[in-house]
């Protein structure tokens, strides 16, 4: 079926809106977290699970949903995903306990996992021309950056006027509009019943991921439980081993590990993961630091971290346009290296110079935008067409996994360093070690201005030390990412994005 140019680009706008929703819900709670934790009475661990339930479940289901999309048709998967996402948004908005919200976020992830591979698959079947498809994929990839940047800003605006549930309610009108537009614009549903879908593999991947996140969070606690850590590590190892063993025995595996032998494909997967790790980590800890230490409103904190997107947007668009001329190496490896430089600028100036801090965030975004825009082309362009569904799922898992590990590892590191380094004034309850929120509440409840000021100063200094530790880890991760992708892509010259040594 030949699709007119106008209809192709309108459909791109629709699937990009779907991706925007998915990535928006990853970051929309970063600025809302202090408000939400206070209103629901959530602990710091429950707060991190409210954020992490979404990427954990999504990453676990994404591998399988790409193949399921091939089987039932990507148009149908996209519409089903939208419906589930809309319903889950309503449930999340009216949750009254931390546990209910965590469950609703997991339900949201089911809808997102159904939609996400379908967005890229619909682009692949709609855009026949390679140059046009590269540009469409760059636009699609840019939406991930825009969504993660808009999340804190939108939640900041909504929290100034409405209750925290409004950050979920706004999904509903977008879901309705995207559903109608998909039914009008998308090519006919093209199911392939011969494709095998294996639910067991998806569940094994989910067990391994939940175990990994639980192990990270428990290890970072001030008083970790060895039994919980052991059980979590056992679940991770057993789930991962059973998943890998099952893939080798299946005729149609969810993941064929042989595709990772392609160096350009592997570099694209790593670039996506490292970039999202950095963006998610920086946004999570920076919005919290400037609200809790500097007294910023959620909106002002949201605008601050939007500097990352301000830097990323132009380079993400430019990356797709110049890829065929310059190749993968300068865009991916150079992008990650520039991101590391920007992060170092942030960690050196976050408490002294707002101008240099914002400059650092913009530089970081510029580098990561370039890397992310062509990571998609490196992944999709270096697998055979019959592996397209699998490749798009692997790409999206790498994005989600990067964000997931950022929240689990860096969120836990922030709490652990704060708890270990706070120098409590005499007579202050040990509960002040739990989080800066707890210390602030105790300070407000305390008697005497002197004790209040001393506790707030001690808590703020400890939090700043924890923030510095997190940013050092982000800079180190981006440096490692640049070195590894540089080694993988060293033989890829200009124009080798979709061909070259990796194919031979």
C-alpha cells in the first residue's frame, strides 16, 4: 500500500505523540515526588518504587511485546496500548495509598510496553525511503528527549494549580486523540500469525529485573536486610539464567543473542542505555536538590532541568540529518564524551554559579541528543528486516533499562550517602537520617530557632555531598560509554551507519 507523503508525516506525529506520553510518564514524577511523598505519606523507598514500578515492568515486557506486535499487527497493538494507558492513568490519578499508586504505575507500564515497539514498527513500514526513514527515526528519537524534559515542567505547572493526580489525568485527552488519529491514518493492520509469542520468557525477564532493582535498593539502605538482598540476587541470577537458556532452545526466541555480535548494533544499544541513564539521573537528583535545599518550586526546578532538553533538541535533529555524511563514531562516541564534559561542569558549579550550572546542563544535553538521535539508526539499520520487531524491542529495553538503573542506583546512592554523612546536632532523632524531607519535618516540629537552623544546615550539607557523589557517577558512566562505543565503532567511517564492516 502506497501512503502519501502528507499522511506519512501525520502518522509520524501521532506515533511520536504516543512515545511522548510514554517518556513523559518516566520523568513527570521527578518534580512531583516531594509533594506526592508528603500527601500519600510514602517512605523514601516507596517513593522510588512509585517511579520505578513503571520502567521495571515496561523493560520486562518490551522484548515480548515487539514479537506480539508482529503476531497480532502493530496498528492493533498501538491502539490496545493506548486504551490500557488511558485507563491506568485514571486509576493512578485517584490512588489513595503508595501501594495503590505503585500498582497503577505497573498497569501504566503494560500499556506503554504494548505501544512502544509499535511506534517504531509503524515508522518502518510507513517510510520506504532510507534517507526519509532516518529523518523520521531522528524525529521519533527526539521525542524521547522532549518527553523526559517536559515531564518536570508539566508536573510543576500542574502542581501550582491542581492536586498531584492531575499529572496522570492529562494523559487521557492525548490518548483519545491519538486513538482516533491512528484509526484514520495508520496502514491496515497486518498480523503475522506464524510469529510465536512466548509469555514465559517475558515473565522470566521481569523476575530478573525486579530482583536486580530490589537488590540495589536494599543494599543502599542504612540498615540492609541480608536475607532480602540474597533473595533478590537469587531471583536476578535464576531469572536471567532461565531466560537465556530458554531463548537458546526456542525456534522463535524473544531475543537472539547473535544480533549483539554486530558492533554497530551493540554500540547503538549501549549509547541509548548510557544516555538515558545520564538524563534520568541528572533530572531526578537535580529537581530534588533544588526543591529541598534551595527552596525552588516544582515548576522552577522543572524549568532548570529542561536545560538538558534545550541542548539536546537541536543536536538530536541535526544528528539524523548528517548521519549519512559523518557516520556513527563522531555522533555516538563524541556525543557521550561531550555529555561527560557537561556533567563535570555541573558537579563543579551546582552550589556556586547558576549560569555555569545551566551551561553544563545544556552541554550535557547537546552531547546526549546527538548520541540518542543516531542510536536508533545504528540499531535498526544493522539487523535484517525479519529481526526488526526484535531490534526495536531491544532498543526500547536499553532506553528503559538506562532510566531504570539510574533511578534505582542513583536514587539509592543519594539516600545512602545522605544517611551516612549527615552530622546530626545533639538531641535530634535518628529519623532525620532517612531523608532531607524527614529532617525538614523534624526541624519544623523542633523547639528553638537555633536547633532548627543547625539541623537544616546539617541536612543540606549532607544532601549536597550526596548530589556531588551522584554526579561523579554519572560523569564516570558517560566516560566509560564513550570509551566502549569508540572501541566498537573505530572501523566505521562516514556513511557506514547502515552498512560497513559490522555486516561482514
